[in-house]
C-alpha cells in the first residue's frame, strides 16, 4: 500500500488546526528548550527563503519549520547547514 505524500495528507486537514497545533507545541516547550525570539525569527527567515521549504514544510525532513526553529538545540537538516 502506498503512503500519501505529506502535502497531500495535510491538504485534507484544516489549515487552522495545523496552525493551532504548531502554536500549542511551541508554547509547551520549556524555557530551557525554547530558542529566543531573535534566534527563532532569524531561523524562520532563513527557512522561508530556502528552496527546500514549501508552505512551511521542510522537503528534507518533513518537519514544520516553525516547530524546528523554536527549539534551541535544533538545526537545519540540510547537508550544508543553513543554521
């Protein structure tokens, strides 16, 4: 049985619910886990300019870039790390 691609799967889920889940995940991070606001925004800027970012999803690992960028110890999954 073939698995649907993530984009096709997310098309069937309401965008508002996805956004809510991402916000709740970021809010649930402890202060020790969370990247500072400046670092978070810098990471997002880099991600959203990356050709591997499509509609907030990373084509390399499949993560929501906002969730990855929010964790202090996260990193870019590209071979040539962007951050």
